[in-house]
């Protein structure tokens, strides 16, 4: 795919690495650790993992070409309702069984996506390139890993920030109307311009903004905050 920011990146390995870190973290949690709050309002760590399992349900439906059928079967309206439905499906599972179910889905879906790397995937927005969708899924896992306070292995911080910055720029550009938002990386920060407004964010804050996780106390124009929040 002709996308300079993503050149040399393997999204399938990025997905796998995020999944390994999440799995190892949850496997070592004591019972009370599953009930610890996360950055997602109203979700503890258990609920967050159930949501990640719901994301894998969606991916599996995409691999089967049955996304619309899944939405219809859920009887939900809107993303929030769909997320709640995905979480509720596993409410009765013991913690260990929930983790095992998520890991099984991850293994099957990751293999299926990699085998179709140059193909298309059924999504809620219609057919979409598998290779690019894999970046979205890697980003989803990374965002929620951070939500749950999954530690980043020592020495991996720089590489993880680099690929997330690269994909954040791509995601903002893809989501914006042509010419609406411009993003320029410059010496550890990103300058964002929207029409006649501009702000400069350190790299970590830029990733947070694109993930919809920028703290409210960070003072940037509201329209830019809204325009950047395209992931998560």
C-alpha cells in the first residue's frame, strides 16, 4: 500500500505484540485486580477485556463477510449499544474462561487476517483493505492496554510510540475531509492546524488526542480536540 508513514511496518506483528502483553498481564492478575477501574468511564479491567472479546467477534464476522448480519442479530442501535451487547454476552464467564475465550479468538482472527493481507475485509463501512484494518486493530489493542495499565516492556517504549505516531497521522488524514486538518511532525511534537486554529502537542499527547484520551486540562481548541479523536 502506498502509505509512506506506514512503510516498513508489519501491522500483524504489532497486533500480536499488543495481544501478548495484554494476555500476560491479565493472566497474572489477582482476583481483585480484575475489578480495578480503567480509563474507560464505568469499565473495570474485566469489562474492558470483555469489550476486547467483542472487538474480536466483530473481526471474525468481518472475515466471514457477515458484519451486517452480526449487527442485525445484536438488535442494537449505535456503537455504544453494540459494545454493551458484546460485553453482556460474556458476563457470566469466570475470569479465566473470559481470558481463554479472548485468546482463542485473537489466535484465529490474527491468522485469518495475515492470510488475507493483500485482500479486503467486510466492515461496518463496507469492504476495507485488510492490511490497513490491521493497523486499526493493533491501535485498538494498544489504546485499551493503556486503559487497563498494561505495562510496556522495558526497551519497547520508543518503537511503540513510533508506530502509534505514524498510524495516528494516517488515521487523522483518512478521517478528515480533504484539506480540513494538517499535521506536521517536528522535533518530538506535532503541530496540528484546522482552518484558522493551530496547536502544538508533544508526541505522547498527540497519540492521546488521536486516541480520544487527551486529558481535559490540556488546553487546545475544542474543534481540534474533536477532529483529532478518531481512534479508540
